[in-house]
C-alpha cells in the first residue's frame, strides 16, 4: 500500500495553529508541537476566563455602588434591601452606571430605598402566601379525588373523552381517576 503524507491538508492545519500562536514567546510561536500545546492551553484559559469575567464585573459594579452609597450615608446591603422593598428592580450594572454618571438620580434612588426601609417589610411575605396557596391546592385535590371516586365509570370515561386522554375506553376506574388527576 502507498504511503500517505497528508500534503496540503497537514500543511494548512499546521499553518493555522502557527497563525493562532503568533506573538507567543520563544519556540511557542515557531515550532508546531509547542505552538499546538500552547494554543490548547490558551483556549482553556479563554474559556475559563469568560466565566470569571462575569464575576469580576459584578464585583466591580458592587464596589462602585457601595462607594456611591457611602457618600449618601447608607450601606450597600441596606440600599439593595430598600430597593427590593420599594419594588424597584434595577440590575447592578445599571446602578453602577447611574452612580458614576448621574449622581442626582442615584441620590433619589437612595432616598426611595431609605423610605422603604423606614416603612419596613410588608406584613404578608411571599413565603406565607405560597404556603396558603399550597394548602388550598391540597384541599382542592383531596376534594376532587373524593368527587372522582363518587362518579361512575361511564361518567369518568366521558370526562376522559372531553380531556382527550388516549386509551380511556379500556381503562379501569382507578386508572381513569389517575389519568384525570394529571
């Protein structure tokens, strides 16, 4: 069998790697093997740092907001809590931009946060509301289960037909109830 050397394909692949390694120190931009290793590492670092960049920017925005808050005699955590209580939802990137470029607007946001903190939290929290809603749903399910058990098979089949449940004609009463509860 004849020997295959790769020809243009291998040459182009190597050229592409060396082009990506342009500017690297020493043999890392001259020799294919070391250039390839370095470009692999560089790609790993770039992938990792794209994720870390998001963290770094959030830290920077929080630092800027905190500095502006301190000028207005409030801490960062109280400011954010006050905004949440006031129902103002602005992300930290925009808050930092406002703090840098428009001090009057930022001061008005601080005043709103302070007012909301003075009023205090609402009496009913979301957690309490969700607990009540969950309990109501549970009682409704229990009542619906009792109601379905009281019905006849033909009535259950009619309900299954209305809900377009597949294969309802061959189902038994328990199976029909389970299918209708879903």
